C-alpha cells in the first residue's frame, strides 16, 4: 500500500542546532499514527514539517524528502496554500477565534472561496459540527461566541474548523493535554471515528493514549526516530533497547 506521507532521510536544523536527524518513516492512509518520546526529542518539530509550520521560525533549514501523495512538500517549489489546506493542524491548547461558532467554522472557506453562498456555508457548518459530534449541542447557539464553550467543545470546534475545508491529513499536537480524563476519552473516541476518512498523526506524552488510539507508533529520542511500527508490537515487543527502556519507565 502506498503511504499517505513518506519521509526519507529528513534532517532539520534551527540555526546550528540539529533537531531532526535522518528520520525515515511511512505514514499510512486512514490510520492513526502516534509519535512518542521524552520532551525535547523532536516530536512536535517532525509534526510541523508535514505542513511547513516550522518555516515561521527564523533560521530553519531542512534536507531530505517529505512526500505527501508523492509530492515533496519540503522543496522550495511546494505550494504552501494547497499543502496547508490538505494537511491541517490541531494544537495543544484549543485556539478558537474570538468570533461566533458559525464564523469560526466558515473562516477558512471564506478565505479560500469567496463564491460560497449562505446556503452552502450553512451546509458546511452542519456537516463539520456533525463530524465532531457537536451539532446537537450547538445548533441553537451557532451565533454565540466560541470563547464561551467548554475546553472540550473548543477543541472539537477547532477540529470542525479544519474539517470544513476538507483536509486529508489531521496533525494533532498533544490535543488532550489540557482536558480532563472524561473529555480526553471523548476526543479519543472522536479520533477513532475520524480515521475512517482522514489520516491522523498525533504527538502525545501519554503512552497509554498512544496505546489506546493508534495503529502505528514511532518512538523518538534526541532527534532520531529510534523505532517505528505497529503499535501493539512497539508496546509489547520493541526491537530496540531504548524503546523498551522508555516504555517501561526506565527513563524519560
């Protein structure tokens, strides 16, 4: 099966500091892949390569390839607008805009397609909120400020905002770190639903979460991808001693 994202010998530097070292991996379509490892090991840096978010940091440079559907997105010729429409990101803290629920969801569509009429936008809002199981809760509050929602609702709204522009890949950087256990469980259930239609890559410090929700897992340490493969095998029979030491709590 052709991978959705293929990483070949990826290196990344912040100035003189090398944050990623020779990373290679295949990320499967319509699966959840978790990236685990101790703080500062390069997890979020790798995630941000996939939609070129690292470009916003001065002095960043890369070598190697990141192929999304066969197109090298780290090349100078890459179309960043189409890339970021295809590959969306959910951040650690929910970040709804200081607008209504409705305007949050249609924000990207208004930017990308000025021809959208009201009926089409209404349909996008309903479809997106239904995708994150928020429609019944919010259908009568669409014009209320999004900032009044609960933390979990805000995170779901941010996911709905992404889905509104029909991406193919969802990047999630510690999406449950600010949520309580019940809200975390509901977001994890949502991830399992969404993987039927999307490729999901999640960075998490929570190894139990990685074990619960992901199909594949990559373990990173000091900028290197130490081991990558089927989640059950990574957690029950890791091939590398460093992976075993991290999973069993000997360090990290």
